[in-house]
């Protein structure tokens, strides 16, 4: 399945400029071609949780989001759970973290990394 096929199946997933800047900062110390991978995994206190890892290889069926010189990879199963979501980065008095504003989540936990659908 190509990026175009995946994009046709779901509402667009977006990446904010703030998130792209933070990803660029994280990747500064990494080798050439390293990207951020976002995945939905089973677990967490609400049933599903978001996972963030660094990856240097794109799979044929991954969705690749590009913004301001950085790439975020999302596998096809996670794309279904993230349809219409926005990947953002927050930095406030409580702390800083990537935040996914997911319209598919019916509830989430206080930490913001776990959700249910």
C-alpha cells in the first residue's frame, strides 16, 4: 500500500510547526536519514497508547508526513486510529511533550499518552 492509498483511506493526519521544530532538535544528534515513528500500541491505562521511536528505515506501507525538513512515519494500522489527528508539541509549566489531538479518542488518561476508542 502506498502513501497515496493510505491517505485516501483516512482523514489527513497533520503535524504542527511546533512539533516539526522539536523533532528537528531531537534529530540533530542522530545520523542522516533518521525519522520519528509514531505508533498506536495496545496498553496504557485506557486501552491504547502512543509510542514514539526513532527509525532510520521507511517501510513500503508507512505513511510519511513531512514538514519543515523532518519526516514522521506511521504504520498502516496506526493510521486507522490516528485518522484526522494532529501531532503537536507543548511546552508549559507542567512540562513538555508531544501531544496527539485525536478526534477518534473517546476518552484519555491524565498523562495524555493513553486513550480509548
